[in-house]
C-alpha cells in the first residue's frame, strides 16, 4: 500500500503578482485555501514547503504544517524534495504529490485522481490534463499541451509536452495541469538529473523525465483549475470562492 504525502511549494518572489500566497481570498490567505483543498483530498498528510517565514507563519496559524527550505531552489520539484527529506528522513512516504500553491479553487477530487496511475508499478510519475474547450488556448504558448497514447479509461501514457499546438490534425487537444504525483525514488532521480535539451528549449521541466526514459501517465479530468498569476486571476478566484462566479 502506498503512503502518500502532499507537499505544496510556495514562495513570495512572483514578479507579476508579488506576495501572492498571502493574498486574501474569501477571508483566507491563498496558500491556506490551497492547504484546505489538499487536506480535503484525504490522500495523506499535507505540508507547505517554503523559503518564507511569513508563509510558514500563516500556514501554522491556520493549523497546518510548514517546513522552511532553501531560497535558491531552481524549481518547485527541488523544493519539495528538500522538504521531503526534512520531514521524512526515514522514508516512510513512498509517494509525493506536488500541488502548486497558486491553485486556490482546485477540486480535492482532482488531487486524489492524480494518484491512480501509480497503481501500475511501471509508472514513475502521474499528472493531469483536461480537454481544451476554448479556441484561443489551442494556439497559446502559455497553455501547455499534453500528447499521449490512449490507455483507456481516461488515462494516457505521456509521449510529449509542448507549448506548440499538438498533435496536428482533427481531434481534441489536452491542456496539461501542473500537478504531479511522484514515486519517491522517481522524484529523487528526477532532481539529480541535469536539465535536458528539450526541457530547456520548451521551458517545461517534465520533459527532463521523458528524455531520461521515465514514464509519465496522464489522467484526464473535467476542468483546468484556475492558476493565480495576475491581478485578474486573483479577482476571479475571489469571485469563485465568494460565490459570485461559478468555477
């Protein structure tokens, strides 16, 4: 039986929306809204990994657990791996779910869904995607497309991730959702690898895993959770969580 832990990386250094983890959304800091949804997923203990004492304080005041990590991590994956080694040096948790700290409206069921591909021992990493329904997203470089082989039951084996419009031709396109469930050994291997050529070209960290032969499976879910990156996103998240806009 797997023993998952959910780790939420969070930092204050966002250029487009400074201090966004502390932004108030429906009476709670955004990072606490994410914490509550991760807790509601009920897949395992939840920890916030941060380099900010201010973030750690609001998490602990809300009854959550936070761990302070180094400030020089190049990615959230490196931050969650440090946090994992700090909170669990004995290796009791064999699965790590990385939930981004800027997803305050995420459905807890979506977090839980990311774990299902790891029932297959051949899978190293699991992630999520949703069918693109807005025409402008099909060509937007900011929308990462997931390309995979259909395994049935709403699951695919990932072949590639790209900012381009892919695959070509008629048919649905998938919007990748940056939530990952790693086997512990897969995360340890991943952070030990140097950035790969396609990762650097596409600016997509997950390509490092594919280029080194690691298997990523994708679960297709109904909707893309709102990621808060701009003041407009923040306003929409507030509207959703106060009931003035539907998610």
